[in-house]
C-alpha cells in the first residue's frame, strides 16, 4: 500500500484528545501489548497492530472460533466507542436489550463474537485512527476514515486463517462507516449490513430542516473525544457551518457507488436520527442484491434479538460462505405497519415506497382546526411563535393505512421576526380522542407517528431532487422574511407506517418548539432543538389562493387487512 494521510480539503476545527485512561464510563483500558488466549470456544487476540498506508498503526481485537486455522470469514465492527468491552449490560434498561442476548465481549452497537463464532465467523473490533490508543488524529468520517477502513478490510482478509471475505455489520456509527467504505470497493468486502445509520450529515444529524439539533449532537461529539492525539471537534464544526458548503460535502456518501450485497435495516421509531437516511441509502445503492427491512421497535433491542440475529446469520452465511440459506425467499422490502407501541403487523413489499401508493391531499382549515379533503373557505390562525401549538384533525370513517413519505405545505407569516422555526408532528388519536403512543427514539413508548422540522429562511427547494410528497431543501443560503410577507414553506415529514380503525383520527400538530421533549432528570439520548429564532407570533393561513395542505400516502384498502 502506498500514499500518505489525506489532509482535509476544508477548514476543520480540531481539539486535543482527552486522556483515554480517564474515561470513567468505560472499563479500564487493557495494556497495548499483544495477547492471545482461548475461552468460551474462541481464540481471542487483543491488540493486533494494523499498519495503514501512511504508516500509522491502529489497534484491533480479533475473535475467531477456537483453533480455526483456515476458511473463516470476518465481520468488521468499526467505531469510535472503544473496543475494550467487558460487560453485556452496556445498554440502558429502557432500551429493551435483554443482557442474555449478548456476551460480555460485545462492543457497543457491534456484533457479538460468541454468537458469530457459533456460525464459524470471526469478528474484528477496531479502534479507528486517533480513537483511544490508536495512532494519529481522529477525523469524524470523510475520505481519510474511508481509506483507513479499506486498508483494514484488506489486512483482515490477508490473515492466514481467513477465507478472504470480510463483511460489515453494526448500528449507527458502525452502520454509516459502511456507506463510506463500500464505494471504494475493497476487493475483500463481500457484504454489508448497515443497521440504522443516517446518510445525510446536514439534514439528519446536525440541522433538521435547517434548525440546529442541540440534544444528541453535543452528546455524540463528546463520545469521540478520547484520544492520544487530536480529535475533530464535531459540535464546533457544525456550529461554524450553518449552511451546506464544502465542509458538509466532505461528509457526503457516494451511495450510488455501493454495489455490494446489502441488508439494510431502518426503524420508524428513529424519527430525528437514522430513519430517513437509512431508507435513502438503500434507495440509492446500486447493489444488484439488496434488501430493506423497516421495523417499528427499539433499535438496539431489534438488532440483538434472536429473530434479527437469525436473519443476519442467513445473510452473511450466504455471502461469506456461499451456503444456501433462507435468503432466496426474502422479499426486497419488509415493513411493519404500526397500530401503536408494541402492536404491528409485518408485510412483504416489492418496492419502497409501495408502487400502489395513492397520495391524497388534506387541506388545513384554521378556523375549525380540521383537515379537509375539499378546500375550506379562507381563514387564518395566529399563535405565540415560541409556545403556541395548533392542531388539525381528521377522523376516518373506514379503516385506513398510511405508509410512506408525507409533506406539508404551510402558508405562514412571522409577526415580529424575520424568520420562523416550525415543528411538525403527526399523531394518532383513538376513538375516545386520546393520543396513541408509538415507540420513539430507542427508549420511549409515547412518541408520534412522524415528525418534521423546517426553518422558514431555508425554504428554498432543490427542484431536481424534490417531489410533492418529499421536498428536499438546498440549505445553501437564507431567505429572511419581510414584515407582512406571507410565504409557502414546504416541510418534509419523515416516513412512517400507521393503521387506523374507523372512528380513529389523525392529528397534525404545528408548534414553535419541540413537541416531544425529554423527561426531566432522565439523561437518555434525545433529539432537541433549543436554539430557535422564534419571536412574536406565527400566523398560519388556509383556503383560497393560499391553501395550506398535507399530502399523505394511503395504501388502497384492498391491499391491506
């Protein structure tokens, strides 16, 4: 391998790493000396030194079936959270993960070496460049990390006991790195399994609709600060780049260049982080063999539960060993249609979104707080920009399923401000008018059907990418509002699937702040947006020439129970 480290092509803010030995939330770091031993049916090799093309060395722990000398493929888990895992209770109790599902050798969001050894597969857990005790400076995604991961894949494939095939699996960061390295086509990369990973840094991770995310982002930035060198200061870089520019382009993924077999998994519950981008990654991949599952459960529990691991095993046994598995019977798309938290039905689909989707428009009636299939008379609704919350409801006379992408066109005016931050939720109400809760953000059971966000000054659309049901905004300049100006704002609602019985209702909520907020005193990851521009009042318009409307994706009644 030749070539040196890549210098980023954009100004990047770096910070001194925090002493890895000071990380009190992690087990103590083991010494950096190489060690090999056998236990629990595994040969464990700690602290392999992998030399990258520029000479920097990074550390990996490698597990394989005990005594295996040849023919073993490897699953690569690449993430910045530390390979030194010594507990099967790494997940919060409210995550739904049963500790009995995984061994104490399982790294955070990574495959369990004990489980995979039982299938004849090895696992490599790697600390990337600049993470923990690995050499160099840590760069949060980008071209350098892609090359480092590709180098590591080829190094692993060259181990004398490996069969030359490497797969990748894991959740979140461990999913997104797969989008980054797969386009480089390292020869040994045989199959990928991204399990819930955003694929648009700006729109999904940092700025929802142009509104800065202030809950998960700082936490994520803190989690990557442990290094003997320097680490990228993700939070400060995000703050320094409020519009899409070269910094954000350096974080983009060439999803269309992915051609490896891919089993991609998303969750309706991950509104505000991974849902949108996981589906989009699957959609753009050009892999001849690709599958998409969209569930509605808690993401970590779903990754580790026995049913999901059986599907992972079927996928990787096929592509890492050429074994016949149940994969041949898999539909291209499998979704869960949700009734409420914990109640859903699974259905096979041939495409996403389903080709038979019937889009319908519902017009907002501000005077009555209703969603109407016919345009209402003109009216308006005025509410406090920061604390107001407007509701618009439609009750279904017959059972209905709404599955896919949705969008709101909202005609609005900002009184007392030159900008407006808009927060949108879709909720289900039962026949008594009570809100029905859904699994939300890995821990909660009282969440919405779907969420959307939009800063009015970021309302300019990318016309080439946008469709009526899925607006895509440019985010490369701002258009501030003038006093008295009434503008249409197109708002993307992240995809969802929900079923209604006759007498149940859909409620659209429009607010100037987060509609769902973390529980007081509960320090769990949660999406938040506390840096808003709202002041004065918002005025929403409906009917006539400025008819606000909601586009919803219905599945025809004959196509569902």
